[in-house]
């Protein structure tokens, strides 16, 4: 996550609030270049007030002027929508925006306001959250035409929840400066940026596991075994993983209720392969799995659960 603040002198600040994001000048030297920030001057105002808040049921937090804090939310996908809904149910004054306006309608019916551009949301709100799918989208929504940055004012906050190449954001000619805010406590304390790399590696492993699991399910059926029994055997053996017992029964029925969209799994595979390439680490298994996710996307399965990758194999395995 990162928080954009605009101080009374007109400077925009991007402050890291989660240690997994690679957004600070103290990155480890071995971190790949696309995760490193552009060095910036340390001379910036530090006395601009911006208080964190906690939205509690039926209590709308107040800003420094005593009036309720207004909250904006950009991006209403599988994660953003329930987050915005929780804010509304907590009694917060919420304004929403999404590229597909129809996704705003359920929240509007719960009491949310709507603005037709990110700029208008940030202009109208004290704090704006952005839950976006990928780095390119994050940059466009923040810095594009009628983007969120255009609506920033003194003391406003912009919290971006996305794994991104933030060096694209930090441009001194546009008045952007980088500030590091306190992050959650790690045991033991770790280097900022490690969490981002860890997330990509874990998701790369998960994507590769699902691809192999899909091969096993289809092969078992092809040779006359019951794939449901295979799920039970795998779930009880040395290679047991919660993912297999959770996803397996639905996959056998060709059902893929979305928990983690396939398009996002493929995006993480792509970013993980880029990370590996930047440090000259071969990842042939992940590369092969990534191709299967790309095939599944081409078959219209982008918004299905990532377990739908099995569909990319059916034409190859089944006659």
C-alpha cells in the first residue's frame, strides 16, 4: 500500500504503509531494478498533519475540522467492492468510482455517492482508497487524464492497494516526493521490498501447483481412475495442501467459483517471471504454467477462478 498526501505547499507525497511494497530508498541492493525507487531529496516538510482513523460500526471518524471524514474508493472488483461495502456499513460517507459504472450500482443502493472520474473522487474526499488490478492501471488512474492526483488537495490522502512499479509514480517534475510512513511490525524486522518479492514468489508457486494438479486430475480420469479419489489421496498424503482439497471437488465438476481471478494469477506469473529474469534465475516450470494461464485467458476464462486453468489442458489431454 502507499499513501499520497498533498501538503499545503502543493507537494504531493507518496508514503509507504506496508513493508511489502518496494517504495523506499533503503531497498536492499540486490532488489531488481524495477522494484527500486528513484533517489529523492530528503528535504521536505514533515509537519503536515494527517491522522490515521479507524472506522467503527455506526461511528463516522472525524477530520481535523470536526466534520465526518469523507472516503473515496476507486476500483470495485472482487476485493474493492466488499471493502467499500464494509466502510458504508460502518457508517462512513463513501464516494465510489469504477471503470465499469454498473459495479458501483450495488454500493450506491447502500448509500454510497458516485463520481464519474478519479479526479472528482479525490477532490470530494478526505481519504481515497484505490484497489486496482495491475501497475499500468494504477498509474493511469492516479496520473492519467482526470486522474486521482489531479484532485488532490492539502491534507488529502490517497491509499493505493496494489503491487506496482512505483518508480513510475515518483517524478520530481510533477511534484512527487517519497515519504516513508510507519508500517506493521515484522518479526524479525525485514527490509522494505522483501514482502513484494515474497508475494510474487508464493503466487508463482501456487500457480505452478494448480497447473500440475490440473494435469493430474485429467490424467487420472483418462486412465480410468476416479479424480475425486485422487483429490482425497493427495489431500491425505505428503503433498497435501489446502488448495487441493478446497478446489479439487469443484474442478472435477468443471465448476470454478471465483475466489482469485485467473487473470490476476496470470498477471502474478508474468511479474514473477520478470523478477526471475532480472536476477538471471531460470524458472522453466513457472514459464510453462504461465503459458497455460494465457491459453485459458484466450478461451474467455479471465474472470473465472484460477483453477479454471484446467480447461486449457482438456483439449491436449482428452481426445
